């Protein structure tokens, strides 16, 4: 399932500071998907965007204002962020 792959990749990102730096530098959803694929986590851009939208649906403005990149988006939406 794509959501499982996204969450697994987010957990990996959270535990690997070098990978986290690469993900935080991602300038597009395509970059996040490519980084995930390079680490063996396969999901599509469409799945990532769909699941991201579901995950942040109820987030308050403060949380959303802290998202500055697609890497932040991944980490915030899928539990790999220290920011709340």
C-alpha cells in the first residue's frame, strides 16, 4: 500500500540525518518520490499528494505555516517531524 510506503520512508527520514537533509532540500514532490525510490520505498507522486492532503486536512494555520518545502510536508504529514 502506498500509505505504508510513505510512512516507512518518513520514519527512515526521521532516523537518518543525512537523508533528512536531502529530503528537506527537495524542491518538488517528484524529488521526494525519487529520494524514496532510491531507498527502496515505492509510491507515486499522486499517492504522495493524495495522502499528504488527507494527513494535513485538519491542521491548524500555525502547523501549515511551518511547512517550507516538500521535505517539510513529508515530515509534518507523516509523523517524522519534531515541529508541531
